[in-house]
């Protein structure tokens, strides 16, 4: 049986602080990706699970919440995965950029390391 959610924290490439509520036996890390003014993309690891690995098998329900009072971000992703086959979840989140426009920020939840990262 999977364990209850744990709480963690991290900061993105612009220094905005985030809280992460996560299932310790599924989530390995959270990455945040933003477009830079130059047109290039910047990806930063927002949070690493401090556990060396799962202590039990993940449950069939995956649940992760990310909040940032700095940016008025508050969302939770919950999905049912009875075969434990989900490895990565990407969330595209639209934020106001302070100049009357919006900025798309991508959060990537991963359950394991990938060779291309």
C-alpha cells in the first residue's frame, strides 16, 4: 500500500518559490520549463524527492499538488494508474506575465530518470 503524501519545496529559474505535495513512492522529480525572451527554452529541476527510492509499490492513484503564492499557482493532478505504467506527466499552465500578456509554463512530473535529461 502506498504511503501518504509528503511536502517539499523548490524554486524555479526566476526565483519563484513553490510547494510540492507528492506521493513519495511514485514521484522522483518535478521540472519547470519556461520560454526565455531570447526565444530559447529554460528547464530547471524544481524539486527532487529526497528518498533514495520507493519503500513500497506505488498505489494505483497518482496525486501531486503544486502551489506558489508568488505566482498564484495552485493545481493538483490526480489520475488512476492500475498497471503502474505512467512514467511522466506534463502540465501546461498559463500565467499572467505582468505586462498584460500571459506566459505558458510547463511542469513535468517524473517517476524515474530518463537518459535524455
